[in-house]
């Protein structure tokens, strides 16, 4: 258990990284009910979710230390302590990865990072797929796509358009017409990008993209502020195509070995 002397002075508040970690942990603590972790409801609660003391008890850490973590103070957080917080807060795999990236720690449950690999064959593979297919980079710019993808994604992969998936989804009116249940899909996309981008959040292109979207698009700013994190999942995707009408696909996303910052997305028509 992490302890501090009785006369210890709280460390001064820190800047963005520590605050981001605290905000994330607090948001997920407030979403977790006592019943979900096997605790009695107890008396009336003034705040939603678990109390800080309850999470500290579940993690086996000092309540003072846990409070300072949530407050964004620059205290040391070991990988072991973070793993216990992830378990106590019942974080998903994507949320757990996001937690460790925020803390600049390596998850002890994850294997060592693999070496880099050339993506040339991946880019060439897109043209061999007999279905809409495209490759995304770290900022979710399309690096390669085939004719079927260009035909489907009107306003994004056809013509001389901006190839960034997020800017297309949130800034282009055509996306709201094309994507069925746009609100749900756009919210999910923001959560997926939060999980995906944390590994390279310090890259100027990633930071610039997030800043531009949060500052210029109300919907993205709202979804981003929710602290939702999600893995990029496949499943049913519906579109209202301007020529072909309602089209339904199953989406499959592949990550090439050694280059998990790239994605091959294939849509198989139902």
C-alpha cells in the first residue's frame, strides 16, 4: 500500500498530463455503482458512483494518494498501482490501454512493443479486395483505397476531397446524409479515436487535428469531453447512398503485425 507521512505537504498541482489522468479516472469512478463492485448502497450519496475512499480500498492504496491522483497532482503511479485501478474501475481493454498511455507507463499485461514493419504490401493489398477497402494512418487519413470505397464514401474518398475520416464525419454535411444514425456512429468514432490517439498524442499532427475539431465542431467537442473510450469495432454499418439508396455492410478492421498505428478496413455487403 502506498503511504505518505502524516505531515506530508500535498505536491503542487501539475499541468495537462496529470490532470488528464485524474479526469479520466474520476469520470470512470463516477460511472461505477457500489453494487457493481459488490458494495452495499449505503446512505444517500452526494456524488454519483463510488467514493474515492472505496476505490482506494479496492485498489489497496492510500486514500490520500488516490485523491491526489484524481486531483492531477504529480505523484508517482507505478504500473502495478495503475493495473489495480484498472481492475477496480472495471475498465475495458481499450480504456485500460488509454489509462496506461495517459500515465506514460507500460501495462505489465501487454507484450513488449514489436519492431516496425514496412506498410508497402498493406497499401497494395487494398486494390486486391473485391469490396470497399481503405487504409488509415495515425490521424485517420486514408493512405490508400480502392474504387469500391471511393464509390461508397461520397464526399470523402471520391474526387478531390479531404481524406481525413474525422473531418469528413464531423465537418461535411454529406457525411450526415450518408451515415445512417449519424449521432451514434459519430459518438462512437470519437471514442475510438480517443483510444487510438493516446499512444501518439504528442505528435503535432494528432494534437493539431484534435484541437481543430474540438475548437471548430460542437458535436466533436461534446463527444470528446465525455471521456468515452472504445476499441475500433466491426459490425453492421448502414449507409444512405445518393445513388444506391440504403446499403448495409459488415465492417472488419485489421491491424498489420508490428504496425498497430495503421488499419485496413474492409466492408462486406450483407
